[in-house]
């Protein structure tokens, strides 16, 4: 599964390059793993929506989507992209600090590990509580060997992640620990867990 993402927090000067590259990327492969479990309609949240690729993908499958991001450049692109799409509502906010609306699906594409570790427990509780019974989550989690493990981001081992997901049925699990590149072609070592899970 492709691991391509730009660290906008440490390299803000590359924001434009990130957004341009993101707009040219197809939906992430984790969405294909999520798709067999989707209903024909429902509500969804896209956490750290970026350019809105996942939001678009979900809306095309009958979901009413709340696309959340706190980056002004992302919000501008999201509002332009979904100006005429009644299925997508754009919200400018830090999703880790807000109460999320009840939802059938939550997608967090390469965004959860930017939550500071001291705030992650509360943020994850908000995410889990927002999911309706049997609701689905598709997300990436950062492993200890990742190049971005700087002591500030939220890091998981396989054991701690499975403990975090103890109230979920794990539908898809892939651990990647290898050298690769970011979306703007910068060399990087990735240690990522790709997960699709269903709330029990």
C-alpha cells in the first residue's frame, strides 16, 4: 500500500507542492479495503481532509460527508471543490479538539499521528464515540521506526494499537516498515499501520 504524504507541520514551505501532488493522486488504496463494508448511504467524516479526495470518494458512494481540516490552504481548496456538492460539508477546525457528529464512517488519511501524544487519548475517545454501532474507521497509525517519530507525535506498536482497537473488529491490517518517498518525492523511512475496523 502506498505511503505518500508530506509533513506540512515541519515543511510548510512545501504546502503548494503537497496540494498540487495530492490533487493528482488517486484515492488511497485503503479505501478499496473499506469499500466492501460500506452501506449504500450514510454519514461520514473525513479527518484532515486535505484536498478532499476521500470526501469525494465517499460522496460518490452515497455518503453525506463532513470534511474537516485546520489548514487554510486546504480549506480554500475544499470549498472550491465542493461548492456545488450538497453531499459534502466543509468545516475549518482542529478535529482533535472538537466534538464530532455521529457518523457511520470515519476516514483519517495520514492525519491521526499529528495529534500530540498527550492529547491523543481524548481525541481517540471522541472519534470512537462518534462512530455509530458497527460504524467503520479507516486510518493510518505511525510506528516507532518511522522517520517522523520525534517524541511529539503519537506512536503505536502493534500491541498498543490492538489494545486501542479492543472495542473494534479489525477488518484489514497491514504493517509497513520500509524506505520510501513522500508525495513530493522526498526520501523517507515509513513505519505505518494501515487499518480498517468496525465498532462493536
